């Protein structure tokens, strides 16, 4: 597909293909994203967040294709997609997190103030809980499907379309039951948890396949919320609930589901979110088919460049590594980390800054035995 | 006496709620005072839970079953405490700020504070500043805790402190704040009295504010 809003898309595809294979071409993979020099920043902000949207209009703002798609297109056209960033629109806003919980029956609320979605639990009793299966008639699934169809038809031949944040089976189950109650259930009702998680995992897979299949009617590629290009099946894995539990419980309850996901989808990247998730790193590194790990240090924690030891551990564990960093951290990260398998995503204040980062990156990289352009 | 109190603490630590209730009854039958059962049995057990939670040896599920065991013991003890001069460690109001629906961190803090003998009033989640103000006016707490788990809801921490100031109530209560994106610097900047890094630290912080 020839990509609009990006002249160097072919070279970027080559670099990303190399990244997925743990290789490097002329420089480590970097996405440097910024508002275009001629972008109206206020418009871009309003295209991204529900600013000043009254509570009774939020649902329509998030879900009406007639409003969502023009905003999406405005956003795609207003951004400088530098390096290995590809123009991609996400019709289900980043605010609609863990939407699979809604697909499986949770009442779902959109909170404008915090630009987030919230599920209310529905499992009151393990004996009488609903079955968790793909439901093609679910209201929220139909909303997302409509948005994906509208976006993909509009984007066809020009830019990519990303699927919703489906989140991961473990967190979805936590949303279905309630975080606190699930934490107790790991001790009080372990077998019921395992049975439910297996169902949710299968349902997750059906929804993932359906999202991808919907987009593929018009647009190729496998884009999920991280915004990483892949021409082969690819998805994120998540289990934020794991921050509450021991490595032993993680291994017993959640690792089998994650392993299953890595067997279904060729390329997987695990969202390792925050210091409390690090205790599960060894278990994750033991998954032979897990492709990559994304490290998020979390708000309030030291910046990503202060986590070099951890990041080297991930690379030494044989996984690709994806990081978000500030433009000012790119040099340090490139100097300290192995270039093979490293993908940095940095959001710059201006197009010029993004271009400067990309121009300097080859000189900053740790080992430069490849031929510079 | 020590043996049965240690047994209460141990069973509480292990999350054995029925055993704790039974042992509390046995202790009372042996003329152990309710105050001693509370401080050297139940609170002592929760203090160990808090210590090991902070040290990363216990995790949330284990803390929850210990808190449940504490409740089981307190259900036996509470009617008797009302007839004694045992006072709570302090009165504590807690809530998650407006726009934020995360509750597990707040709930863990509440449980640890109850486990330490504080009387707690939980305002829930998505709590606007005016509700915190009303709660301080009504309950006259010694301490107030606020939780914000999202960077987008952090401004509500300051908004609430400002609302207390405007209502002339700021000086009547000590305020501690916490939540994943909250830092000690942020707590100082917004005028809070203290920052609690996590539920395990909250009790220590609370006790120091009460001194």
C-alpha cells in the first residue's frame, strides 16, 4: 500500500521488518512524532481529546462515525509521522480502554474528564455467572465494528487503521469481576478463576480476529494501540492486574493464557507496566514465542533512561524492546542499549525537533558497524 | 495470655478468618481484655501484614484475606469495645478524587488503617471536592486521605485542598495523598501534609501525622 502523509514509507517498512526480526539496517528503529509545522494545534488537541464535551454528548463524541472519522482524518493529516511511525487512525479512541470487557457484557462508561472508559463488574457469583463468548450482537461490539468499517473505508489506500484496545484476558476478567474480588478469588475460588479465564482468552481471540478481519476488508496491516507497523499478525498482550499478585500466582493463573495468546498470534508485544510488574519479568522472558516487551515506567516513576539495567535484562532475555521516551532521552538510550531489536517512540514538540532526532540517531547508536546512508 | 494473642496475630496474618473469630472469643473467655485482644492480637497481626506487604513478601490477595480475618475478629470484639474506654487511633476520611474510579488502592489503605485501629469513613470514588469538605465538616476527622490514579485526575487533589481552605477547614485536618502518579514533590506542591507511597506505608505516615 502506498502511504500518504509519509514520503519515506518504503524505507520505514524495511526498518520495521528488520526490527521484527531483531535486526538493524542503517539505524535503530525510531518513531519521531510531532504536530506538522502547519498544523493547527488547538484543532489537533480537540481532535484527540473530548475537551469541553458536555457529559450528555460524550457517548456521541466517542461513538458516532460522523464525528469520529473527520476527527481521525484531521489528526492523521496534522501529524508528522517521522522515522518508523506510520500514519494510522484509531477510530476507537484511546479513551475506550479494555473495550473487550464491554463486548463480554460489562456496563461501560465513558469518562470525559479523564478521557477513559470504565467497566462495571458483572460476575456476582461464580456458579451463576454468564458464559464469556464472542457475541456478534453485543452493543459495544457493533459500535466498534461500525467505527472500524467507517474508518477503514475512508482510509483505504492512504493510511492505516488501528484496532481498539482489546486489553488482555487477565485484566478483562478483573474488570468482569472487580479487581478486589478477583484478588480474593485467586485464594477462595482458584478453579473457577481458571475456567473463566480460559473462556475470556478464547473470546479475546475471536474479537481480535474479528477486528482485524473488519479492517482488512479495506486496509492491510496489523495496527494496535501502540502504533507499530506489522505486515504479519501482531498484537499487544497485557495483564495490569498482575501488579497486585505474587510471581507464583502470576505463573499459576495468568501465564498459561499469555502463552496461549503467543501461540495464536505470530508477533506479540507484552505491555510491562510499572515497577510492580517487573517481578514477573522472568516468567515473561520464559515464553518462547513472546516477541517483544514494551516497558512503561509509569507516571511518577523515574524516566525511562533511568531503567537501563532492566532494559538490558530484557534485551539479554532475547526479546525485542519497545520504549517511549522524551526526545532528550533518545541519545542516552541509543548509546546504552543494543541497537538490534530496539524501537524507540518519541513525541516531539515540533516537526523540526523530530527531524533533528532522526538525523542524529545514527551517530548516537551504540554500535555503528552498518553502513550509514 | 501471650500465647493466645500471638495465635490471633498469626492466624490473622494467615488470613484464617474463622480461626481468628474463634480465638478472639476464647481470649475473651479467658478474661483477656478487649483492649489487649485488639492491640496485641489483631493490630499486632495487621502490623506484621503491613510490614511484609511493604517488603514485597506479601501481595494484595494475602493482605485482603488478612483484612477479612481482622474484620472477623472485630465483629466479635466491637460490641465489647463500645463498653470500654478503648479509643480509636484516630478518625480517618478517605476517597478517590473526582473523575477517577479506581478504588483498590484506596480500599487497601482503608483496610490497613482499620487494621491499625483507626476509625475510617470511606467516601468512595469519583468524589468531588465539596463532598470531601462536607465530610470533614460532619465527621471532624483527624486525617484525610485522597487517592488519584490518573495524571488527568491529579489536579483534583489540589482542588480539594483549596476547597477545604476556602471553607475554613484546612487547618482542622491533616491530609495525606497517594496514587501511582503522585510523588512527594507533588504532595508538597499542592499543600498536602504528607505523601503515602503505598497502602503499606499509609499507616506509618498516619501515625506520624497523629504524633
